[in-house]
C-alpha cells in the first residue's frame, strides 16, 4: 500500500458519510468489484463544477474542506477536489492508491502542462486507472492500465494506448469519427502537494479554462450534460446534441436537477447575479 493515511488523509475521512453520499451499500473490502462500484457511485453522485472560482473563492484541498463541500453541502468539485476526496476513501478502505498527473489533449496534439489529476490503484497485482474528476467525458468505471484496452461503459467506449515516442499513456474516447484523445499521462507518482501547486494555477491564472466562466459537467451512461457559462448542452451516444441558452434565474434549479449540485441560498443568488452582469 502506498503512503497509507499520511498522503491521502484516509484516517481523517468520515467514511460512512462519504459512502452514503455516493449511494454505496456494499462490503468494505478492497476488491476490484468494489473499486468499480465506488468509482461508478462517485461519478453518478458528485458533479464536476468550478462555481467557487466564479464566485471569487479559493479552492481548498484539505480533507475537512473537501468533505464539507462535496459531502455535507452536496456540492461538486473539479479534478483535484474530487480525486483527493476519492483517494482518501480508497486509502481508508485499504486500496493501494497512487496519484498521477495528465496533460489535457481534447483532440489536439499540442503539448500542454500537467494540470489534471487522476489515480492509479493496484488490485491483485494489476494496475487500474480510476478518475472521477474529468467532467463530461469522464470514465464511468476504472480501466486496466494495459495498452490496447477498450471498454464499453454505459453507451460510451473508452480506450488506452501507449505512445512509444512520448512514453505516455493516452486515455481516449470513441467519437463518431474515430478515437478522440482526452489526456496523456505518465506513471510518475504525484502527491497532494503537487496537486496543491497545480490547483493554484488552474484556479487563478487568467488563461485557465476555469477562471472567468462557469463550467459544470456530468457524465451519465446514456448522455453527457454540460453547462458552460449559460449554454446548456446534452450530448447523446449518437452524437446528436440539444443546445440552449439558460436564463440566469434558471441556473440554480438546473444545477440541482441535471447535475446534482445543491447551492446555499446566498450562493444561488450570487451566481444568478454573476450571470446577469
């Protein structure tokens, strides 16, 4: 097991509250079946969002703040928040967890900085990639870290490739016109301290995709939903899309019904005001 408790804070986690939040009712053994259930439950329950950044608040990565926000307040979070909370739960349950870092591609071949967090978990001698914080095209279940892996998850297909020339693993999603690179990652271990540095850039730099506009996403087995600014999109497995502009006053209810994100009254009011301006 890697850095039990000390690195991921599993000993500080209210495990019962977290498992209730994600609707998990199984046993608590560190098995592959349970890893799949935990990943699926988390993804289905905790939406991807950057609302605190939009409201001018810092993104806090200590476990107490993560639990308060995503478990107690029933909010969502983005990659560092979600995967750090998830890592603490996996660690507490006895899984061997390592942090990894990825370079976002989203169909492009340019080399970007490492800004995305994901996790690697070893189960019975096999490494699995598990990532509950990638937003709209996030995995619904773990994938074995093996070149050529392809897996149908809900109505979506994912794959893993290994690039000899770059030494990188690439997570891909099957689109209507072929494989679409989501991100590239290495197997160098990353730690909570690394994510703190990455998080500062992503949550404050003016060139970050998460400063200046709201980004809310959620993957379902049968659709992918996104609210970028005031543009709401549902994407279906046949790649047809429903797109509409949302009035500022609609946003709090839409966040709750479509993304499972619950806002306190003052936050809902502040978000509506932000989108009126």
